[in-house]
């Protein structure tokens, strides 16, 4: 289910050409853990890529960990990442990267 949520979010983001300016000049790797599922989200010059966790090293500038119970709300843009209690969603990395990812989750 988490893989499907990420893929659907990616499709919605790519359909929103008006949001491209937010990430077209960005180079950012994000490790996303949703319960037992892990994936990488890569932003490279306006291209969004999703990859299985095993394809990338463990170091990432931004790491996001989300409880299964709230994953749908987060990836459907119903609530912001930083609005969840720490027990349901947490992140480590630069605050500006977190805010960018939160914006890209929330807007499409």
C-alpha cells in the first residue's frame, strides 16, 4: 500500500506543472520509511524518481519515518508532515529540506 501511495503522489506531483519551479533546481535524496516499507525519493533537476530502499546507501540528507496509520493522510496531502505528533511521523535532516518535502506532499 505504501508503495502505491508514493507512486500516486509522484503522479499527482508531476501532473502539477505549476509546482515544478519548487524542485526543478533541487538535488535532494529523501529516505522514506512507512512502517516496514522503505523507499528513496530523488529530486534531480525537475525529475522525481522513486526507488526501492536496497538500491541506495543508508546516508540521506532527509529521512522521514511515518506510521502506517497516517501514511494515507500524509501522501494524499490531507495533513502536513510537521503537524503530526512525533510518535506518528518524524524526520531528521535540514529543516528547509523537510519543508520542501512537506510542501510537495501537501500541494498536489
